[in-house]
């Protein structure tokens, strides 16, 4: 055990899909305080995606993901877990707000659009990987096109002098000596979607499909642009890379990843819980739940890249459930989310850790911001304790918005300093407990003031 404790794991250097659950939790710990149960649940779910891929034979198709629902008040880390998980997954990942969806027949987005979004993200991910693979050839192609602009090739009149001149230009181009020279290059003209109005009414795929259908029938239009060599190199490398990528192969790989490794994070799921009435917006809310059922259970969704099956896509839902309970969801949808994890409200001690421990802690953020102005900002331990105490008290007295309260408290605390700098008189600022009390005590104690200011 001692040997294991001493072992240093370099997480960023390893492929995220083979991270162990302990390593995933350790990575989440860098940004999220507390909520160990939620971290463990998503870590196991993420690892199980990889485990399923290692199973041989027909059994692999029978292993379905256990969808998760995260339950907890606002500001405790549900959305932050989704953001960090997206970076760890190395798989198609999309975060959507359930409140944006409406039942089929109502104005708004239908639930199938999240699968189309996921497939689009997968295509972009694979395309980026393929671009990196062909970048060397693309750069060479771009150099040749730039050299043709600088010294047009004439094979019938080509002499040794012209060859030498071209090689000299090539060396200067590689060394960056020509980056600021202006040249005229021919680039592909980007075409805009035809029918923009449909995207607002839920037909977000239609304009792209019509545009692509016509672009396939007509030759690509080009235009001449005057650019510096540096700018031309960047544009031409992308164009050359597009020529070298097999899009059929990209789409096939993207579809495989979406169907086997895709993750959809469905936030604000409590907002589609109806109150039991049979009129008004609640009808649409329950309709959204019914529309979600086949997607979560497993269905075929039509995208512009072809049909996508959702059987093995992992769904992670999250909601505060202030005015409703998970049991208020339609029973069929409850059964589609077998794992429920309740996130705990944050305490004063949690606030102290949030202010200092994570890599993106608020104290570190404000210290870095003022450092750009040549000002050194320092917080004493008792000052941090007092800020955490005030944030916890205001949450108890008014609405409990969790860690988001720290943003309002810190902004109010430091607004005078942030306004005064840069100043020749201010080079170092030390925030003490007395300063925190002086700035915030009256506001925190006055319930009406704290309601509107903090």
C-alpha cells in the first residue's frame, strides 16, 4: 500500500478512456469539492464504457449502460461534474438543457436534436484527429501553392536558375522570413445555409441538408484574396487537409463512437416535471418525458449523417428538484435511470475549501487578475474563514444557491479594489478578517440588503 501511495500518476499524459475510477475521481477532485458519491457514480459509469468494449462476442451487445440521475440543490457541482467529465471522456459528449425541449407539435426543439448534436460533435472530433494525421502532407501542399503564387511554375521554360530560386524561397518560407509579404491566393468561398428561418422552428437540420445537396451538384466556388503569407499558409493548410480526409471514413468512425461511447448530460430535468394539471404548459412537459422514453431506452434517430442507434448511449440527468421529486417523473422514465445519486448541500467548511483548493479557486482567480495590473493580492486564513461564514449565513437566510453565492460575496468584497487599480499607490493588498467584516457585515446582517446585493 505504501508503494501505491508514493506512486505519482500523470493523468494528462494517459488516454482518458483507460483511466481507472480512482484516477477519474482524483481528476475531478482537482476542480470539485465534496460530492464523493456523485464522483464515484460517474467514474464507474465512464469506466464501464471502456469495459464493455473489451467484452468479446454477442454478450457485448446485451450490456446496456446504467443511466444516472444526479439530485441536489443548485450550486453544489452537478453542472461542473458534467463540464469536467466532458474533458475526461475522450468520447462524444454533449450537455443539453431539458427545459429547451418541447413535445412534438409545439414550437421549439425536439428531443432527437440532442442525438443529432452528439453525432455532429463526434464527426468534428474524428475529423480533427484525421486532420492531425495528414497535417504534414497538408503543410507541404500549402507550401507548394504559396510558392506557385510567389514564383509561378513554367515547366516548358524551367531552368536551373528558376529551380534554385524556388528552393531559396522555400527555405525562406520555412524559416518564416516571408510571413509578412502580401500575396494573392485563390481560396474556396464558404457557402451559407439557404433557409435560415427553419432553424428557429425546429428544422435545424433542413437548411444544412439543402445547402449540402446543392453544393454537391455544383462546383465549389473560389475567390481571390490578398493575404499575408502567414495568413495564407493557415487557410491553405486547412484546405489541403480537407482534400486528404476521407469523409466517409470519418462519418463511419464517428457513428461507431456515438453509438458505443456517446454520453448525453441532460441538465435541468426537473423542469420537465408537470404539476399534475391537464392544461397549460404541463401538457408539453409530460410530452417531453414521453418523447424522451424511446431515446433513452434505445431508438434509431435520423441525422444528416445517417441513422444512429441510441441503445448504448449513456444518459446522465441532473436536477435540483426544488418544487418536484424524482418520483413525479412518469414511471417509465424513472425506470430508465436506475442509479440515483443525491448531492449534499455545501457547508461553511466546503466553502473554505472551494475558495482555496481547486485549480480554478476564486482566490487564485482574483490573485491572477490583479497580478496583471502589478498588484499582489493576499488573503489571510481568517479572512477566508469569514468569507465562507458570510456566504453560508446568507444562503441560510435567503435562497440557498450553493457555491454561486461565493461569486457574489467575492465580487462585493473586492469591487472597490478592482475599480481603483491600476494605481501607483496600490502595489499590495492584504485582505484580513476586519476588512471582510467592514465591507460585508452590514449587508449580510440586513436581510433585505443581502437578498438584493449578495
